[in-house]
């Protein structure tokens, strides 16, 4: 059956009211399947009508509606018809379900470190029917009571508090009313650390092979969790509503985290098996705060349908950054937002697939999945920052508290939110929403100046070239003898298409002018020529981290828009990154320079030249006196960009523990990055990869080996990797991702070009695989650097195939847009 349509969900929500689910899982039946028995109690507003329940089993054993057996052979895809409903109904469904290997449904994982088995449920947005029979749409919320049978040595954690656990039989208290996509259970021989804060029981959980890592990180995780809870309790009238608060770190997770009430699930890379930078710890803190904010935005009050996804994600995103910056020791999160996160959103908002933040016309769950993107997260968060700036904190949070009170444990839509804020503020929030939430695309804010012959600023105007109002600060700086002295920030309100003079910065003697200084809005900026010259000469001398982040993002945007030669970006990097003091900026600039500038915008013949520039910048940072986090980021970039005999020898030494820069160490993640680089350079064969895998078994070795094998330049290695990627059920989601990541790292140019064309011949096969696999192949394996005309033509031709699923079409469309940009940049600067 096709994915659930909004029209169908609307009818079902009008008819049904779910009283509760009783879910009983049997996790003892072997490696392929698990037992699932569900009893659903529900009312029907129009007795006598028919409806359907969602269930996606390997085998449907039995279904009984109000004591009457249903024909299990009538199961149509993942839908079972429910004829002749009564005013009150009870449905029993017994089934065998398939374990997942792609993180969709109940994922089963065998830890290569010790052979232990773990499971966890991922049910969003429409995967709950792979775990238990249900009415799988966000506006049919109900309490869920879980019981499960598991191997005797396992621990289980779920949404509700455990009420009993004897002889492998686990029972949990009913949840508050929640949407089915928020159900989870995590099981296995877990290592756990328990705590308590403000009367709320806390738990941290991971597989036992990560016990040392969890014990090491527990104090910081509890510290951030407690600080986030305290700040959210200050802001919201409603306390944390879901009893206990568990955080489980699980393997092969597709996302960063998932906000299941009472049991948040994180990808277990966040336990940092290798040394971590300050920026990585800051991002993890933000993610913890983001998921905590979801307990209110998404869990307590849930969007009615997926076109209001922003009511979940944009709010959690904005509050995740804000709470981390305000309430934890990780006060620099907005710098990371400016230089790392917003670029994801800006890119998405300039593609053909762009969409409004809210009310985007999502017709089906399949379409909803592709909108978990930079628009729903980064742009939505930026829009909310503008709204808070416009309304003020008091009116904004008063409106939110009224919104929660009106829709407690229920569902809401954009008009509900706007009504609450209009009442609290007395302002035209509906008009604001029309401009900000119901439109797509990125505005541009341009600085126009007049200067005297000696460069002195005589007039300054900021122009809004877009259709939204913007509250911004315009920053002025004076460059003196290599120093950059701030002379002021001026608040400016820019209406759509308006021009506003800023005489205060002229009078203050500014020579460098930065629109959107402080990064309060969602807009591209364009500097006047003299200001850009000042940036090129003095960027690293600007004291404010966020200002530098805004300007580095501006430089990135200029390259993508073919307005700045990629070689000039590399020069900017080499001149100014060695003096940089922000981990977030160092990581972002090195990553963009290596992955995009050297890896895409420069043609293959000049890729080594680009990597050499990255290598020089990284080694300059290593030789400097920057923080340990900056030097660690530099070491990673040096490993990934190594080339030539001398650097190859140096890399081998680092991996052996010889000559590693003072104060740094090579952990498992960095070690496998280095091995993948050696493999791509033809300096690591299959026997060596196997020996390295056996040296320290574990998930890092499993994923690292897959990447290294695919990175080897020999045709036999490429052919094996290619076949693995296009063989259904041959590998898990993370192995596919690692293989795709390594595939384009090396190879004869003619052969790589041929593989690029073969990609478009075979990618339509992914339409028959899961959305996760389609995303991995459509994104990670897309030949983004193969920008020859016939490759671009092949990419555009495949988009015309009507068999593409929404997820696959969206991923291919976005990657094709990036491919066109690559070609445009090369053409503009004669690098093709």
C-alpha cells in the first residue's frame, strides 16, 4: 500500500478515539523475527462504519475485532480492514515481526566487540506498524502499556517506568497519551548509570562494550540534563510531564537522537570513544537540550499532521541552542549554529525542493520524511529567534504556556500557536507568519556604501532585497594597524524591499560594515567591496566569535554562488585559520575546504592542489598554540588530506603512535580515518585491513573497515563495494553508509566517470528498498564531484522516472542541484 495520505488520516482521526494500547513483545524467538501481540481499545464516532489498522508483519497470526476473527489473508500491504465498528471496540492482533537492519522499526544489532545482541525501536514517522499494530498517525494519541519477554541477561528500558522485571518478563507503567511514532523500547545486556534531579529519576544506558565510555561521560551528561531541566522549568508552567527520564545510546542509529518521551535515544557515537573537541561536546550538549525541549514541543503537544513538523523541530532546535548557551557551561553554541548548522539550511532553502517552514502542503507520510531537513531545523529556529526578538521574551513565553495549557497531551496546528501568541502579545503574529513561515527562499541583505578617496566611509545604507521583515544589528569596525576595533552595533528594522540609512556607523568611523552582525536573522549578506577587502586582510583579528562565524559562512556562500574563486577561499583559510580561536569555526572551515572546495569545486586534476592547501592550514594549526580542541580538529584534517611520500610516512607514524603532536592522541575514529586515507592512496591492502579489524574488534573497526575497503583504488575493490551497495539486505544501514563514503575516495578518473553514469542506471532500484537505504544511496553515493555534462544530463534524466519514491526523488533532486552548482563554479573560474 502507498504511504498514509493526509486525507485518510483526517477521516480516521474524525472517526476514532484511541483509549489505549497494550503491547506485548516476545524478543526471545531468534535473530530474524520477534513476536508482537497488541490489544487496542478505541471508540468510533459513527458506529457501523469501516476503518483500518496499520500493521506490517512477517506473518499475521491472528486478528480479532470485538470477539469476531478477521481474515488475516485480507491484509493489504500494511493495512488490515476493520469492518463494522461499534461505538466502543477492542482489537487483538498477534503477529510475527521482522527485526530491522536499517534502523527502521525494531533494529537488532550484534556487537562485534563481544557478540552481545541489542535491540531498539525507531517508530517515526510511520514505522510503528513494524513493531506493533496501531493507528499510526500523530493525532491519534493514547496511553501505551508495554510488556515484553526478553533473554534473562537483558535489561529493558521503555517510555514508561518499569513496574516489574522477573525471569525475563518485563512490565512498564502506562504512558501518558503519546503518538505512536514516539514509542520505543531498548533492550540488551545494557550498562546503566542512574541518577536523580529535582525528583525526576534519570538513567543513562549503552551497550556493555561502551561501559567505560558511559561511566566517563556520565557526569557531563547528567550535568547538562539537570541544567536543561531547570531552565525549561523556569520557562514553562508545566513541569516535565513523563515521569522518569532515560537517555539510551544505541548503535547504527539513523539520526542524531529521537525524542521518545521518557526514553530518548541517541546514536552511540555521542559517547566519544575517541578524544573530542570542545565543539563536539558543545554540539552534544545542544542535542541533549534539543531532545529535552521536545518533551514539551512534540511530546506534550504534538503537531496534528506532518506539515506542521516545525512545531516539533524548529522549537526544539531554537531552544536546544538557547538553553545550552544560557544554562550550561557550553556558552558558545550560537557560534556553531552560525558557522555549521545554518549552512545546511541555507543550502536546502536555495534548491528547487525548498518549501515553507510551516503549512508546506505535505500530502503523505512519505513526503513528510524528506522535510526533516535544514529548513525545518535551522531556518525554523532562525525564524523563531526573529519572532522572539520582535515580541520579546515575556510575550513569547506567555503565549507558549497558554498554548501548552490549551492543548495538553493533545495535538495542535499553526493557527493554534499563532492565536496563543497573538493573545499574549497583542501584535499581528498572523501577518508575521505569512511572511516568515508560509514562504520559502533566502532573502539577501546588502550593504551599500559611499567612500571618500582615502576610503573613509561617507554614507551607509542597508538594503533588504527580499520579501520578509528583518530585525538585525549592523556592525561597524575600524581596521587599524592589523587590529579590528568594533565601533558599534546599530539595531535596524528592515521591511520587505526597504533601504535604511545607518549614519551612526558613518559617524563612528567604521571601515568594515557587517549586516546581520550577531546573526539574528535568516538571510544571506553581501558586503561592499571595501568591507570584503578588510575581511580578506583582517578576518582573524575580529574578536567576536559569532561575527567571524557570520563572515566565514558568507565566504562559503560566495563560493557556492560562484561569486568567489575556490582558490581565494583556500587562500583565506591559509591566511586566517591558524589564528582562529573557535573550535567550531576551525572544524567548519577545514571541512568545507576539504570536502567541497578540494573535493568538488576544483576539478579532479586540481584536487591534490586543494588538499595540499588544507594540509598546510592544518599543519599550521598543529604548530600553533591553539586549544587542544583546535589542534585535534587540525590533526583530523591533516590525516584526511595527507598526500605525498613524506606525509604518508608521517601518517603511518601517527597511526603507530610515533610523532603524534604533543598533547594529542589517535583514538579509534581517527585511526580508521587514517587507515581509509592510506587505503585510498593504495597503501593498505585487504590483509592489512583484516589485521586492523582483528586488532581491536568493535563497531569502529566494522564501519572503518567497510570504508577502507571501498576506498581502495583497485577495480576489484570498487566492484565488490558496488555490488554490496546495490544488493538488498546485504549490509546494515551503517555499513552501507561507510561503504558509500569510501567509494569515491580514489580510483582511475575514467573508471570513476563510468561508475558515475552507472549510478544513474541503477539508482532507481533503490525505489524498492527502504527510505533509509534510498537516502543513503541517493546522498552518500551520489557522484557529486563528477560534474561532466553527460553526468549532469544523466542526473536530470533519472529525475523524470515516475517510479522514484518521494524520498529517493528528493535526495536525487537535491544532489543534482549541488552537481549543477559544482559545474557552475568550475565554469565561472575556468577550473573545469
